[in-house]
């Protein structure tokens, strides 16, 4: 049986792409640091338009001060804004954190829900955040939740486009997610997300992808090493 090539259909190239990325990044995992589902939600909300390193610096002290949803509502808005200021967009994020906390108290007895359908009802939580929280906190639920998908961030979107796994634009997250879910088996989706993110950070970077160092270059229809667009 001939080896898959870069011009083969997506469903032929996907399994070897994932195998190669797994070998290259056996320890690939989410970079945000948290120890509870609530901390995961908060860290992911704060990560919008911010680096994971910067968020982790903020949450090191934030999570010591704010341990329950009630804690985010017990302080003045200005105090919470100051505590998360370094992550940027701190006013919008403060509103999201307080709205999310109130929703948890009102609807879920202060506990973060486990299903995508419930998670996306939280202020500040869209599908990307919901998939991140579910996949990292309750992987067993993700494997049976009919609404579970994949978290499509900037790296996942970029790789999906370059690898030819979608025909949509890299910022078209919802449509890219639908394309990836059709291709990637449910059991592999969370791992694939982390692998794509790791590869996007290290090799398949936005401006100057390092195609000569890429483990999936022979399977990539966008390889600059092969002289492709």
C-alpha cells in the first residue's frame, strides 16, 4: 500500500498526520494552569487576546484570592479589574467573570456544569472555551456528549487550513470545527487540539512556518518547502 501523499484526500492524510504529531509532541497539553473546573473556566476566559504565560502569571495570585463563584461577586468591579488588568480587555473580562459566576450560583448551585449545552449558557463562554473546559476537566463526558467538538483557536484554525482539512478561512472557527469533527474520531479530538496547538506554536507559526523542520511536511498541501502557496 503506497504511503499517503500531500495531494491525497483529508481522510487519508489525517491518521498519519496525527501519528507523526503524537510522536513529535508526546507531552502536548494545555498551557494554562488550573486545579479546578472553575479555575479552568476563569483562565480560559482570561486567555482571550492574551498569552498563556501572561495569564498564568495573573492566576497564580488570583486563584488564591478567588476560590468560589461568590468571591468574584463579593469585591467591587474595580478591584477585580485591577486584579486581572495585566491580561488586557479587563473591563469586558470582569463583566464576563461576574456574569459567569452569577449564572453558576443561580443555575448550577455554584458548580461548573459538565455538558457543552450548559457550559455555553455561561457569560463569556462560547464553544471554544466550553470544549477546552470539558475536554480538560471531564474527558469521559466529552467522549459521550453529542454536542462535544473541538476547541478551534488561532493555531488550530491555521493548521486546519494549511493542512487542507477545511476550505474555510482560518478565523472561521465554527465552520472549521464542524469540518474537523467530521474528520477526527471523538476519542482523538481533545488530543488533536493540543497537538495542533503545540505544532502551531513551535513549527507551523503564522508568519514564517518552518517547513524544513516539519514532521508532517510530506503530507501538507501548503508546504513552502515543496514550493506550494
